[in-house]
C-alpha cells in the first residue's frame, strides 16, 4: 500500500498515525486499514499490532521500519490487485553492483562515486543522480525506497558501512572483491598471475586446494572471511575438481582490478614482474601487506 501510494516507510507511519502522536495505536491501525482498504480482518490487524508494539502498547518508528524494510512476496500482493510492482531490493542492489563491477569500482571507490557532493555520505539526491548517470532502470519511487532501506541509522544519509553491507552482499560482488584483493597482493609484490599460483600452493603439490587458499589468505592477511574464501574457491573451481586449475586462476587474476584495491590503500603505479622464488614470495607478501 505504501509503495502503491508512493510513500516512504517514514511517511507511511505518519499517514497511518491518525492522531498524529508519532506512534501507532491499535485504533490508528484499524482506522488506517479501513481508509486504505487493506482487506485485513480486525484479527489480522490485532496480530500485526501485537507483534510490533512496545511495552506501552504502541508501534514506534524503529519497529515499524525494521518490520517493513524488506517485505517478502511484495510483487505477488501487488500483482494480485492488478498492480505491476517496482523492483525488489535485491534486484536494485544487484543492478548497482553489476554496474560497479563493470566499471571496475571497489566498494570504497563506488561509495565515493555515488557521493556526488563529496560530503562523505550518500543522500537521496546523490543516489538519484548516480542512478540517472549510470542509466539504471530504477524508477524514482524505487530509488527513494532503496535509499530508505540503505539508511539503517535513519539519518537521511547512507554511510560507507551501510553501503558496504548491502552492496557488498549482492550476487557475485564479494567474489569479485576477493579476486581483486588477491590480485592486488600479487601486483604489490610484483608477482605474475602464474607465479602467484605457485605462491598460493602452500603444500607445493602443484595445485591450489581450498585449504591452500585459506592458509595463504590468512598468512597474507587479505581480510577475507571464511565465507569469502569458500565462495572464491567455488567460483574458481568451476569444474568441481577439488582444486583451482591453473588456467582458471590465471584468467581470473589477469582480468581482476587490482589497481582499485591498491589505490584504496594509497598505493598506485605498480607493474607486475616475474617472480622470485616460491619460499621468498610468501614471506615477502606476508610482510609487505602490513602496510
């Protein structure tokens, strides 16, 4: 109903707040349900209110926002009433993430790119401008809804932490970031993709297992979570061989955007040269990544 009436979540609570006291009583909910023709029984409304109300018997803004930020089956509800739904949150986030990946932007760099007025935070106007510039097919109502969801602190702005949390969870983004991070560590130490494969082959059996990848990432302090390691390994072991084939590794590392990771850490202008010995490479990378 809020989406159909082009109301943000905050505006929605105010619209349902019949007595304008900044919170929703059961009476507010019953009255608004009739006004907006929600087709909910009084028992449905009562259950909804009981689930979200506080100890004083009112629904506060915080619980209202938490409950309605990411609804399930929204499109089905609208379709059942003859209304074409807007894009889901995951669809919009994946669209943005795909654009960032295409433009070789890390999460930090993309945040700066979307921060149109360079004030260190993304306003609704910033997000609207970026969506238009990237020619993403997201309508203004959906952009407003997405900004409201991203703004977890309800400050009117999206922080870097909020941005990274949501955009970083998009399909394939974490794997891309992981590959870029590995490529950056090799580039920083002037290791080729080929030699990097040998450096990550911790047990020196000629191939990179998941355990090799995990140990190397830990030794090199690449800041990859256990889930990141598993996703990266799964992506590179596309044939389910139980190890990363050399050709898959070289292809992924060679096409990665190491430069953006290096720039985000204040390092730029590095080339990739042929390697030193295997034993030395692990020690050099481990020491240098403390920068």
